[in-house]
């Protein structure tokens, strides 16, 4: 992490940690963890948790572990494990030698489950899923005790050992904690601790286990085993905290972390449900998990978002206990501001219209100079070839135009950026009346580098037809056209934005963009910020639009309010 980045601002979690340190808890030590489940790619909501957990540890000179909650082999695989590590590293955080898996503790977890049985605080239950739901009760009615709740310690130990040995089929038996079936907190009504899972090869333990622990049991004990001091979770786990503490208290572990909940990130025009993201991928609504329209960290990276911009965004939105829906414009502005600072400028013609400078020498080529960044001289200069035949953007020409149109019109003049003033003398059309070429003349005394040169109102970008490179440009936009897709109870797919991707296959870029590598980003002058796509397999380069120069959705959003 850069030392010149702003210090993490104060929030209620920092206040709690400050109080714990002042009280001498944990010997003044701070240890956090980021514990993703490897059943999909990380998304923008995970970025908030990553920045919070690693940032808090960094700010207090503590440690943060990366730990995979890998207790469901039917949904997890090594692809997701590797993708998560890439994402955390790309965001700028290092777990050093503290990479852990919940599966690292399967032996200890099994031992703790045996201890609960011996203490009379856990039992093997034969009820099926439907029966368990029926016995659990409702928010207004207490649950009923399982008919197997009174099994002896000896019988439970025997049955649990046979579950581990693979003797029973999936769903035949579970291990449950014996707590309180009348508790107003549904999580304390004898929750499941272990279930049987056959038919899957675990990416870390292979086929060594036939039973797998549940999240609530695994998470608190993994935290304890790793010496975590503050277990930071999103608000949906607030009702699980009594169970978190119950396991640690009953088992009398040496390290009892403190669970603290914060509001999860809800971002407009997107979804952060892993189930829904999986559906987008599985149903082919997007290319893959790293589709640049996806709110995954991999997708944002491929689109050209910078890690600094995502960290800045997570800092700006803050950490609270209150649910809030963050405007997409906040994220896009963070990206725009960071790229404005560091992205080299280039010229690209996305909708080409050819012009011929009839008074320019046929074989002459000039190497004009242009700044790589108008506000940062340290980024240096580049050479741009100028020749008789050029491409300009079709949107920069009108045969007839209103007075406020400051680009090229028939019979009018305009300046080519970093080059000369030209005049449109003749318009060439095809048999359908479509403009296909402009015949122009240039004023040799108006080179942009000449401070005494003649000034005109309009400036447009261009590329040399002879030297330009052809490219495919993908104009990405928001994946959804509604700020809260599907949150009204409808199918979120109904709100897919049909214009979330527009592919332009015949674009011309200035020659300095030849040889760029995946992930490089640029500002295409007057068009937006673009990066070289990391996933294309085409012969010619592919550039993704990261974000427009201005918030084009702001007016639409204001109108809808």
C-alpha cells in the first residue's frame, strides 16, 4: 500500500477497538481476517470487507489473515480459490504466510464437536429437512424438541463416529447443538453443526471426509484457533452472534474473538447476491465471472478500474451500522478521478469518416508532438504521424449545423488537435446520399505548436489513415437499467440493460497504441477512459471503455427522482 494514501477514517469499529486496547484486552493486539467462501468470484461488496479487514489491521499495526471458508465441496473449487487470491492481491493487500483454510481445522473441529456431545450439548438427529423446519417453529411460536434430543452421550458418540466413517447416506442424520428450542432467536433452536456430504472431492482434503461442519460452528472456532481479536461481519450475522459466543463459551476456548457487524454494501444498478451472479454466468447473460459488466473485482479489473479507485471508493462510503444504497456515480467518479490523474492521453476515432487534404503533399509525413498528459509534464511527449489522408469521427462533421456546433461543417474550419486548421471544401456521398469522404485543405501556417498561429473555435481529434491501427472497441455501460434490479420482488433479469455492451469493430487508433499490453489504460480524448482487454483472443487489439468522461447517467437519474 502506498504510504501517501489517506489514513482510514474513524468509525464505530475503530472506536470499539480503541476501547479494547485502552482496557488492555488481547494484550493490545489487533488481528482480523477476511474469510470468503470459494464458491464464486469476489464482488464489490467483498472489496469493502477486504479494505476494512486488511485496512484495520494495517492501521493498528496488526495482522489480517486470508482464510477460505471451504466447508461445502459441492459448490467450491480451486478456480474460485485462485481467483480470490488474485483479487485480494490486486487490491493491494498481502496476507504473507497467513493463508488458511477452514479445512485446515477439520480435525480440531471434529474434536470440538465430540466435546460438545460429551458435555451433553450436542446430539445426532434423524429428522429430515422438512421435519426440521416443522419442528423449528416460527418467529411467534416456539419450536418442538426433536424426538432424538434425549439420546445418550454414548449413542451420540457412536452415531457421530459412524457418520464420519461414511456409514450413512446424505441427509440421513445431522449433528445438532442442544440449546433452546423456545429461544426467540431462531439461530439458537438447536442449530445444525455437521451434515453428511458424499460424492464430492474437496479441493484441499480430497475424499478424506464424509461429514462437513456448518458455517456458524466453523467460523467462530476458526477465528479462535487463529487468535483473531475482532471478527468483522456484515449485519445479516448480527442474529448469529449469540450462537458465535455460545460455541466459544461452552467449549471454553482460550481465545474468544469479539464479533462486530457492519452494514453490507448495496450499490445501485447492480447486484451483489452470489446466487444471482452465478445465474448470470450459468444462463449466458454475461461472458463469464470476469465480464467487464459484472460487479466482480475480476470484471472491474478487466474493464479498467484501478485498485486505487476501489480502495478510495471503500474509504468514501465509510463503515456504519445503517443500511444504505450507494449511488453508482460515486464509484464511477472514483474511477474517473484516478484515471484522470494517471491515464496517458491518446486519440482514437470510433466512428471513422475519411478526409483528404488536397493541398497537402502526397507522400509527406510529419511527426507532430503531443503531451501524454496535459497537467503532468513528467509523463513526457509522444510523436503523432500526420499525412494527407486522415480519419475524423463522424460525429464531428455536419453539412449544416446550428451556431453552437463548434466542429467541422461544410465550408467551415476547425483545428485538428495538436496539428493544423483545416477547411471542408467538398462533401463526397455514396448513391444513398450518405457522406463517405470529405475533401479539405489545410493552412500550413496554423500548426498547433506555433503560439502565433490563427485561432478557431473548434478542436477535434483525428488519426493518420496510413499509420493508424485498427481495433475493436467495446463500449460497456451499466448492466442494469434500474437502480434496484429485482429488489421489488420481481425477476432481476427483467432489468438487464440491452445497451450494456456496444461493440465497434472498425475503429482507428493513433499509432502509439500499437504494442500495448493487457490492462494498460488510456484516455481516448473526448471519448472516455479505455483499457486493453485482458480476455480477448482476436487478432486485432480490443479496448474496453472503462468509464465515460462525465457521468452520463446523472441527468437520467435526476429526472427519475
